[in-house]
C-alpha cells in the first residue's frame, strides 16, 4: 500500500465525489460535466470542481470531446471524464496476493495443468453460489466486482477482477474465469451454458446470455406464443405441440362479449412470468 493510494481513496469519502465517480465509472466511456452533474444531482460548477479533484488523484482521466463543427463560432470543446486505467489498493496490514497468484499461474502453465485449473475454478464457482442461495447471478457478480450491465440480449461485465493476472496469462486466466462463472451459474440452479468467452477491449472476457432470451417468441416452451411457436399449449400461426389448435379447431378459449378475459398484470403489478435479471437472489 502506498500513501498515494490511501490519499486517493480517501477522496471518495466525500459523498458528492463518490457519487460523481460512480456515475463516470459506470458509464463505460466519456462523461461530460453536465451529464455527471445531472446524474449526481449537483450543479455543473460543483461537479466540475470535484471531477477535477478526482483527476488530480488519478482516479479519473480527462480529455475533450471531438467537435463535429469546427472553425469560428464552434465554441470550446467540451471537457469529458472517464475512469482511470490504473488500480488503487489499500490493505492494513499490507498484503500481496497478486505476486503469489502470478507464481501459481506460471506453475499451472509450466505443468500443462490448464484443464485441472478449470475444474478447480468451476468448483470454486459452485462453492461461491452456496453462499448466495436465492440470489440472481447479476447480484453475485456485482458483489464480486464484475460490474454487470445489460446490452443487446447479453449480460456484459464492465470490470475484470483479475485484470493484472489476465494481462500476464490471458489464455489461462480467461478460461478459468469462464469456468468460474459457469460453476456459479450451475450452483445457483441456472444454465452454465449462458456464460461464454466474449472478450471486449477494457472489459471482462466473459459475458452471459440474458435469461429473457429463452422466452422469445418461437421458443420451445410450454405455453409459448407467436408464429412458429412449439411446445405444449403453444398458440399462434404455425404453432405445434400438444394442445396447439389445428386448422378448423378452436384454440384456447377467449372471452366473448361481456365476459372477462384472462387477468393480466397492470402497470406496477407482478405477472406470472418467471423473474428475470435483477429478481431476488463476484471474479473475470
């Protein structure tokens, strides 16, 4: 632990600075002063003061947003902020787990024991799940520092908790991280196949298929609806499976005039659908 680390992290004790840091860090990109101020609920001037303090401490980086319009009248380029790439760590008394982990990763590589390491990582993920019974995987990953967020039908992980090791041993660390996530899913009673290697610059090498993807129209689930849906009780054009309506036959009963149809959940009410990400119930 260095005094610089301690002093830098001490800045986050201020609630406004912590809020502004969280806004920038969770964006995954550049954030302007106005955007950060609005999200944190403070004035633009106050936000700029605190953001610049975080830059001085090395917790954030700053730059200027490229302007589409150039020349006279274009104005000054807007200042933007992003999370700094370096790491800060405070441990009392001082500890150094990274050095030992790097040595062990080198031993695994030298012995050609990658498959055994993956099995061990998967078992560790299952043990981790045992401490989070009933929790959704998103919450567990968030608590472990992965910073999950949803995008295009996948649950992506903004932060890699094993970044330093992954830079030194990318193939080993990423394969173990995938196994760890698969073990976590399996231990939570979820499908381990949701996790896959999906590297992106500056993010974790693993991403997960979102749970809702399995409920899209056309899925082979009981009660599925939509064109081409299959499964028991499926409905819709081209539906197949036990209980599906055939040409000339009536499908599922519908309410006639003056009759009440199936009760549906209104805004703010819970429906009967299975809970998705974020419903009740961290390493990359």
